[in-house]
C-alpha cells in the first residue's frame, strides 16, 4: 500500500534511489497506521486538555465564550482554599493507605490462594474477586447499609465482638469517615490486585523456590529473595495503578458522603465536581482539573523514567 502511495505522490520524471524509496515507503506506512490513533488521541485528550488550560484562566460558567479573564486568579484562589488543601491531603492519605495496606493484603491473599495449601482455593479466588465486578455505585449503596448508624452490619458486628461497644456514626464522624471509605475501597479493589499478583506468581518458577527450601531457606527467605524480586514488574504495575486510582476516586465518595461531613472526606475529584461543575464555575473547575492532570502526569512520567525503564533494561539484558 505504501509503495502504491509513493508512486502516486511522485512524478514519473522523479528518480529516487532504492534506499530513499524504502525510507519513504516506511514513513508512509507509519503515518497510515499512526494517523487514526493520533486523531482519536487528539480529539479526546490533547484538545480537551488544551481547552481546560485556556478556560482555567477565565471566570466562566460554561455558557458561551469565556470573556472575564482572570489570568492566574483561579489558581491563586485554589491554593488559598482550605477545602482544596484538605482534598489534596485526603487524596494523598488514600494513596498512602492503598500502598501500605491494600496492596500487602492483596499480595497475602494471592500467596494463600495461588501458592498456599488452602483447601477450596478456586472458591475463595472467585469469592474474593466478586466485589471488583460490582460497579462503584452499587458498592457505595451496599456499604451505606453496612455503615448505617443504628442497625448497620458494622455496628452489629462490633457490638457482638466488642463488649460495651456503642454504635458509631461511621460516615458522620469527621475523624473516622475517611478510613471508613478506605475500607470500602479495599473491599472493592483488592480482588483486582490479587488477580494481578496471582498472574505474576505464574511467572515465578516453582523449581527455584523448591531448590531454595532444599538448601535450608525458610518460607520468609524464599519470599524475600526469590518470589518478590521475580514479581517486581507486577508489583511496580500495581503501585502505578493504585496511585493513579487514589487520585481519581469520585463515585464511591460522592454517593456515600458527597465529601462530608464538613469536607472531611473531600477528594480532588469530588472538589472539582462540587465547586466547578455543580456550581457552574467551569473556569475554576478547569483549574482544578489542570492541577489534577499535572499531578498524575508528573507521577506517570517519573514512573516511566525510573521504573519502566528499569523493567525494560532487565528485559533486554
């Protein structure tokens, strides 16, 4: 196809050597295959991002062309707003909890279900993955009943296990609400990471682990020296997905608390919706979106340069 196009584009009297013709054919072939993807990428990402950067410097309600130019006013207001500062803090808190609690739990379950001698492993594997199949809205509605302040399952369970326990308003307590939401996130997503870890375990040769045990290594030494290092690429992938997912949490938080009480569970995504879209202040909302985009892009680029480059070097060496 590329050869036909090169013949059509070139005049009959033009003479090009074979090397130039091969380069031209290769370039045309690359353009043919890359153009549709670049078109979709530009329409759905590059153009909206550039428009958000433009709109973020206006006071704009979303109707008509933006006219009230604010320069950096939206960003100054953003930095000074204590609710936004809290939203950023909460997003980073969810990220930290995800890395230190959710991923280790998923790894432990993957080891038990994937390599352990647990009876009925297929059943447990299916049951642990089911929460990930539920939509975020359904998950939030289920846990609204679990965290009901009067007769919810959480209070009933603690009342049974802990003598003298007083029912707790899980989603109305400013000190507890963020951790209650994080418990929902663990229940929803740890099955997904467990499946990824189980897939990574498939690439760890059992012969190496058995040889290490024959040489006198205990299970912890085998885990530290063989299993986890050979699962390095999978672990780094889950860290990347967990960090990005932590900054994009919206549906579960919004359905359960709408960022309350008193902005105690506000995240960057819910802040954007509440103060930007819902309040018809799309210029300010665009500024929030730009900040969120920059946070994710900086992390993605850093991850690509530091982590993915390391995986590529290990793969090619």
